[in-house]
């Protein structure tokens, strides 16, 4: 799988597509204008970048856009990049550091223990 990295603005558009499956670019533009305030040209520029990256596909008629990469795939890519950047690729260091600073319920602790047991 090609590693597609997305910035926050691109993620806004992807969230719309993950929720709606297919949207016309004009509808994406209207929604983004209402919630983020971007002008049509800005939204279309970001859509073009997403097409160029292979994150979305454009279909005619109507400049219909649909996601070519799942939200889960993007989450996995971005999580791996974050761990590589901040923890030198060590998942163990990340989890240890992160969990030390969290208040976990008994149910959350049990779920983590279950996941670890399954991985053994």
C-alpha cells in the first residue's frame, strides 16, 4: 500500500468522504465553507492535491469524489509516523510513556490486558 500522508485540511475533506461515501466537489465546497470558512477555490485546490496523492478518485459526470483510502489506513500511517518521529519507532516507549499519564478505568485496563494476551 502506498503511504499517503495527509495534513489537517485534507483530513477535513476525507472525513466528509468517509462519512458520505461519494460527494460532488461542489457539495464538499459548500459544507467546508459552512464549517471551516474556506472559499471554493481553496477547497478545489485541496481536492486536486488529494486526487494527485491517490487519496480520492474523481468521477464524471458531476465531479464526484470518493475516498480511495480508508480512515483506518490513514490512522495506521499517521500513528506509525508519529511514533517514528517522537519515539524513534518504539511502540513500547510510546505506550509506556502515554499510559503512565492516563487515568484508566478497570474496564480499560482489562481490555488492554486482553489485547496483550491475544498478541502473545
